[in-house]
C-alpha cells in the first residue's frame, strides 16, 4: 500500500530549513516522486510504500 504526502516550502521559510525538513522525511522512508513550484513556493510530492 502506498502513502502520499505533499511537502510545501513556506513563503518565509529558508531553503536550508526546507532541505533539512525534506531530508528528515527521506530518512523516515519517504521518496520524492515529483516536485513543482507555485508562485515562488516549492511543492514536493512524497511516496512511501508500507
């Protein structure tokens, strides 16, 4: 069974802070499936198979 999650960089969040948050999710077993931007905000789609 797959689980999906969106991770969005906040407007005032620094890029290094977002990278730390993303790396923490990857260490939890999440995998980046896709990413896009929405009006200067980065959105990442994560997937984890259980």
